[in-house]
């Protein structure tokens, strides 16, 4: 019933899903590309129905990044069908492969690579099947528009050919991809398939789902971490119109009502009736960086190069700080749970349906096989926000109200005070220059909490913390190099003979933290690229030339040169009064997309307000599948990172988080977004896809900070570069 | 019992006297366009039009709206036949997650009905109450200019699609 309703709700033109089956246990086959190595069965990725329409299955989720559209293009190109004949089924534990999380700019590298290769192999199998039927060599046949055609004009449809293929067939190694020169769909800016519904009020999000018999829930969270419920008289609320149930399990408190507004009114009343003890005290916000620096940490040396070169003649050092920050999704987290008999279905905007299912199974003490988690889009998340927690809420409340779909949505202040933040961080850099202005020594340390506390276990869902037997969060672990967590991008790509980089991992978490777009890369690139600017100044060198002097990777040099050229980089050219220019570069994770950013800013000396005037960004994402999709991601990443860099800072007191709404956590609004952000792409046909979604975050921060330093003639090393902080610095 | 005119249709509804319009639109009328974002008048995700003005439906009690004209994004067009602004947002691909977009379109519609050829600065001032977390602002501004031009009033919008550099 529910699946049919959902289908109806989200019906798109195109094929029905054929042959439902659960993915088998993953066999490991290292030779297969992308996620084919963990799910080698071709039918786990591509199915062809009787009409010859194509269904693509991906374990990744659409998060507004356009992955559904890009994957459509890959299959349409390699299979020679029109994009309109391709339907993409995204993350669903009942239908798709387990591809872990949709995170870390991995979707194109993992899932895209699997799908492009699986599509090409399915096409070649269809051609072989046709060759056998027609008694002709496969090489003489061609494919177009879902048919295999012989030189004599005979042709067979994919639908009839596919019937002969075994669904258990595994992918085999080998490159069957089309010559990129022949591409008709890949490399084109195909319009996003999800946008028309989103601009006309179609049902596009989990928030928009309306299942038959659905009821509405609201949670009453404790006032702070660890607070427990002392007293509650719920009789009055239970008698309110529409209220079906007050759910209380230990300190976990929620209300379920027929209508959404009734649930909101009842929630407020219940919040007023509940008495809590004080939770654990939060650290003093005024001294948070000292606190972080002083907490016990584990030093992990991630780079230690030593060469026998003459010591530098000039040394420079700096310390950079970034505050806690919020994902701040515009739509608070939401999920729907439905318990039917002993089976649970959860519709969720989680980034990882399989790990979320594992955590929910542990929370409810149910077997995973009895739980299905289906991804449905939510508001953009930019990492681990409240999505998984809301799914945990929906699961608990579905158990409390079986046989009826229970929709739960958080309130704004709940999203703001309970989401896992991106951690505050400290970095320290020192370097030495030789007489020729070359860096000969580089020492760098980064102090940070974990950058992922995703589920996993029941302790990663906040609902569990309030249950009669509270769940305990797993001990945080650092994400190892080469991707890294707090130390993501902590190793610069610059050539320096002596280089030591140490990641100081701090297990104790004063505030709840987890993954946010870019993880530690945002802070490390901000620090490294700010420091490069400071070193170039010390060396009396041009910003762009100084970077190129220390860089040999030709693709890195290409993006830097392109950004500089398009921006019209000329340090000698005069700018308007109180304007400045800045530059920064990074390759995300040192293994994904390359990005170089040049910006011009203005600084108002009276108010301290920084405005970004214009930006030129050059990006190399490997082979480009959808140019406009990449531009949209990079432009959006630039604006978002500008907001982090210029205004954002979590506020709290020792008693509670005080950034409860957009008044307490301002972000950039229309009047302060840049005048222009232009993205320039370097396409690399035939080269691997490089994840792009997070590539702009770090370089944007550093380019802005460098431009501010140029404009203001002083360096502020603590983020954000807010009017208050800038004004204080300018008048000091 | 109240009578509400939403997108030209009169609905007779029996609702709580304090219920904000947003919950009537979503829960009683099954409309998806207006979104819950904050419930506090701080983000604009819930923006709809009331007698030609953009309002926060999360703060506006439904009970006072008898006899007034309410418009939501559903009233501007459909997937098959998008309205001018909706088409401009599609043409400019002015969405990432898209959660803020219906509210953006309604606030822009109110502007264009009042001022068919707004300047960049006027667009930014009008759109100031609405938040986008994905950073789609630049494209939203271009889409509004494009719609303004399609309605026959404004200068050409800035080129939105740049060529791939090979
Ligand atoms: S939901 Fe109405 S302004 Fe935010
Ligand atoms: S497009 Fe995601 S919030 Fe605006």
C-alpha cells in the first residue's frame, strides 16, 4: 500500500521497475570500477523492461546536487536511449545497493563510475544477444534509441533482447565505454529532472508526502544536552482536540495528533507542563578556543618529510581559528514511520539509508531485515544534520502508533539546538623562506574534534539518549588519511622539502558535532591558503606566481592560471578605494576536484562590513557530465562558504545553545551576496569523474580572507570576518 | 467556519481560530508550495501572496483572511504549463535543493506585479526576507530578470550559460 502511494505521489514518466529483488551479499572484486566492486551484479544497477525502458538503481541519494540527472545522462549515453526513457531509483534498502553515505563528493566517483560501466556492459550484452539472434558479428551492429540495428536494416528492441539476459550476471573487467568524442548526452547541460515539480508545488520532499491515514507528531526535546524529565502532567494535553497520544518513554517525550497544527499546539502545551533538571554545563563560549586547545588530544603525524637543505632566512607563523557552525537547512528535519505488523518502513532524507537502518534496528531492538529505509528528498542538508535523528523519532513513534503512518517534523529551534554542528577548530602554521623566496620548511598542526559521528549505532540517534535505558554514543574515531576528517586537506600540495603536518584529534566533544560539507577541508584550506598569502607577502612575491612557483601538478597549475586569467589578475592594477583582491587554490581531499578562486571584495571601514564584489572560479572535475550541474554546485558552494566565512558563528551560554533561530544564527541574505560568481570549467574527456560538491568551500574562505587583508591592510585570522570583528580590528 | 479564496477557488473550512494560513494550505488543502521553514517570519519558505502582497503564511492567522485573495505557487502554473516566473526558474536552473524556491517565486511575483522592470537593487531589496541555504541567490536574481524581460519590460538578463572551456 505504502509503496504504491509513494509511487503515485512521486510518479514520473517512464518505466516501471521490473523484477524486484534485494541486492545479494556483496562480493568483493577489486578489479571492477567504482561501486561495482561491492555490488557486481549488473541488475543491481541497470534493468531493462519489456518496453526497452531503462531503470537505474543507485545507492546514493538526491540531495539537490543533481545526481539523479547526472546518472540519467550516464545511462542514456552508454545505452543509446533518450534520457526520458531512463528512470533513476535512489537509495532504498529495499531496492538499491548499499553505497554507504551520499557524502564526501563521492557519488560520481563511486556510483557514477559503476553506472557508466554497467550501462556500457549491458549495451554490449544486448548487442551480443542480437548478434546471436541475427547470425551476424557483433561488430557489425549498431545501437540507437533502444534498438540494435543490423546493416541490412533488421533491428531488435532492447526489451525483447533483455528478456534473455540473466539477472544474476556479474560485471566483468574491461573498458567498454564510448569514445568521449562520440558523446551526445554526457557533457551536455541537460536540465535537472526534479526542478519542474519543485517550482510548481509538486510533491517533491518527504515533508510533502501524505500517506493514507497519516498522523502528525512533534517532539518535546530536553532544554539542553543530558537534561532529564522530572515531572509531567499530561492530562490536559491528552484532552486537547485531535490529540491521539502523548508518548513518554523515560525522558523521551512526544505528542501525536490527527492534524499537524494540533500537534504543534499540543507540543507547546506539553513543553510548558514538563519539568526538567539541568543538563550538563556547556563550556564558556568566551574561552572556547583555549578549551579546545587544552583538551586531551591524540597527535597523528600525517606528513613528515625531511630533506637536507639550507635553513631558511626568514620565518613566518600564524594561528587561525574557526567557530562552531551550523548546517542550517531551510526545512527542519522530517521523517515518516509506518509499523505494519512486525515490519517498519521509514521515509527519510538521511544521507545513508543502510547505516540509518542499522541504527534504527539497534534503537528499536528489531532485526534489520524487518526495516526498510527509503530516501525521499528533504531540504538541502550539506552533511549530517538532523535527518537521521528525525528518522529515529519516526521509528519510535511509529512503534507507539502502529498501523498508521506517523509524520514527524522538527521545529526550527529544535533543528538549531540539536543538530550536530561542525566543530570549532584551531590551526597553527609556521614556515621558513630561503633567500630566493622559496619555502624550505613547513610545520602545521590542526586541533579538532571528530568530523563524523554518523550512525551506526543507536547511540548516534539523539532519541536514544532520552530512553529509559539511554543509548551511549560510540567513541569518536578519526577518519584516516588520505581523505581525513579534521585533517582533511591539512597536507598542502605545494613542494616544500621539509614538511611536518600533525593532526591533533580531540575525542571529548563539548558540543554535539559531525560532518558538514568539506569537513576539516574548509578550515585547513582557509588556513593554508591564508598562510600562503602571508608567505608571498613576506617574500615580496605575487600571489599567483608564488603558488605556481611551489606547484608541479599540471592540473593544479591549469586551474590557477585559468582563474587568474578570467579574473584579470594583475596585482599592480589599481582597485577602487577599500577594495582588495584575493586568491586561493585547493584540490578537494587532495584527490577530488581542483578549484582555484579569485575574488574582489570591499571593506567598509565605518561598519566593518565586507562585501564580495565578484568571483571567478576555475574547476577541473575530470570528465564533465553536466556542465551546468557543476556550475550550480560551485556557485552555491561559493555563496554558502561566503556566508560561513563572513557571518556565521554558533552562540551559546553555559546553560544552553542560544542560536535558536535565524535571529540568533544569521546567514547571508540577498543584499549581501556577491554581484557575480562565474565558474570556468576545464573538461577532461575520458578521465575519471572527480567529486565536486565540496570543492569550493575551502578556497572560497581563503580567497575572501586574502582579499579582505588586501583591502583592509590588516589580517584577521579568526572566522567569521563579521562586521563586529572587522570593526574592532580596524579601530585597534 | 471560514471561507478562503485560494488561487481563485473558495474553500469553506472549519478550523481552529488560531491556525496559521500555512497549516491550512498544507494540511487542509493539500498544497505543497508553501513550506514550513521557521514558523517565525524569518526565512520566507512559507511565502504566499495576499491581495498582491507577499506575506509569511506561517504568521498569518487564516481566520482574518475571509474575502481576501490568496495565491500560492500552484496558482501560477503547472508542470505542463508553467507560469512565466516558473519557466524562468526552470530556464535558469535556479534551484539546488529547491526547498526555498516556491517562496522565492511568490515574493518575486509580488514584485513583478507591482514593478514589472525592477533593477538588480530592487530585486535584492524585495528578496531580502527570504533565505536560501544552498546559495542559489545569483540564479534566482537572474531568473527574476529573465521573467521580467519575458513579460516584455526589462533589459536582457546577464548571460546565464557560459561555455565549457576545453
Ligand atoms: S516559515 Fe514562515 S518565515 Fe520561515
Ligand atoms: S535551493 Fe536549497 S534552500 Fe534554496
